[in-house]
C-alpha cells in the first residue's frame, strides 16, 4: 500500500486515475438513473440519498468524535418543520429556507453539545434521547406547527421551476447529497477533522496537544445537526406530509444503525450503511405477515399466539440482519469492503 508523505496528498479528492474513472462513472450513473428507473425506484433512491446525508452527519459525531446520540430524530424534525414553516408562514423560497433550517438545527445541536462536555457513554445517550422525544412533543402541541395533524408540504419550487414528480425531486436531492458527502470528506481531512479524531482517541491527550475540547465537541454536535437538518428538510418534500409521529424513537435508532452497520469513522461506510438500511426498510415494510410453514406450526401459532402469522415481522427480520452483520463483521460493511480489496490485491497468493 502506498503511504502518503504529506497532508497535501491526503487532501486530494482521489489518488489515482482508476479512482477518477470510477468516480466519474458513478456520477454518470446517478445522472442517467431517472431515465431508466420507475417511480418507486426513484422514490427509494431519494430516501437513500437523504439517509446518506444523515448518516454522514451522525458518523461525524459517533465515529469521528466518539460522542453517542439517540436524539437525531429531533434534529431531523427541526429541519423538516423549519423548512416548511419558513416557506409557508414566512414566504421564503426553498433555496433560502432549507439552509436556514439546517442552521437552526445546528443551533440546537450546539446547545445539546453543551451537556456533552460533562456527559459520556450511556448518560449522554439518555440526554440526547430525551432531547429527541422532547422536540416531537413540543411540535405536536403547538398549533403554529400544525399540532398533531402535521403540515402539508408546499410545491418544491426552485427559481421558478417546480419539482412535481419523484424524478424532478431526485434532480434536487441527489446533487445536494453528493455535495454534502464531498463537504464531509473535505472536513474530515482538515485540521478540524483531525481534532475530532484526537478527541475520540483520547480527550486528555488531545487537550495536552492544544485541542480545545469545549469548542470541538460542541462544533461536532452543531455540524452533525446541520447535516441532519438539511436531510429533514428534503425528506419533508419526499413524503409530502409530516407530523410529529414521523420523527419517533425508531427513527433515531435507524439512523444509528446506519452508522454502525456501515462502519464507524468511515465516509464510505456511512453511504453503504444508509443505502442498505433504507433498502431493507423499504422491502421489509411490504411484509405484512410471516407465512407459517406446516400445519402443525400453524396450529401452534393459533393456539399460543392467537394469530395467523407474526405482526411487525419486518422489525424482527431487520433486527436479525443487523445483529448478524455486527457479529460477523464488527467493522461493518466498510470493513468487509477493505478485506475484499486486500484479498483481490494479493490474489492468488
């Protein structure tokens, strides 16, 4: 493996002609995908792109800085509600409302990052969990935000052009997702990213070499919340309608599972984890019941469970898949990708 000799080599976007080829091929594939995909496939890919943005922001906090969070559904809700309220109530255009909603989420992330200065591990997880649950309760009790009934998303209009179909929304969402991924990659490669990693490895050692722990911990929460807020604003238009029940505890758990399954401390892992979890969520949600094989098993289920199958079986299968991935590949999908590359580089020796 070729070693990098200075920071300028590490800051380069891609290191070889082969990587440039595959990167350009990926951009071309993303560009032509709406021409061949049906409406459901484009809708699914839109959700994948949005979840990639969330996973990138959460991985910055969990994987690079070492701070746990179970409250990112709250930032997701702030971004979604903030974007719609600014457009409907204040009359702001989408290109202004979306970044402002992201900054609003970043402000709440900064405020939530203050307790992180004294909390860690399960205590920080409980604090962030309380934040996420509190946000949804507040939004559901204020009529200005639609109360429990929620808010209908207005037409997605950009400079006079209205995105009325899934393919049109794809043209808005996918470029934003690519830009956010490149921005996160560049952030990690800078001195700020190295400060995050230093805090994750050892706060005492980081402080001894001059890293401002207070500043960088709160900054990590703010940047992570900004990414999640942007994703929430985009998701509001994909769904077309939002209410407080959309941003529940399970949403935060799914976000965290994307990071863990994909691989902590990895940009590519965030992308792979978000894509896999979103795909599984879409496919397993279509399963209404688990077919019972065999007459004896059918009678057993009817006698002891009083059901013709298992309700919510998609969550059982979903959890089982995640457990198996974590057990057999602790480094996540990114670890599997690294081992595969090493294998083929040394094959057949």
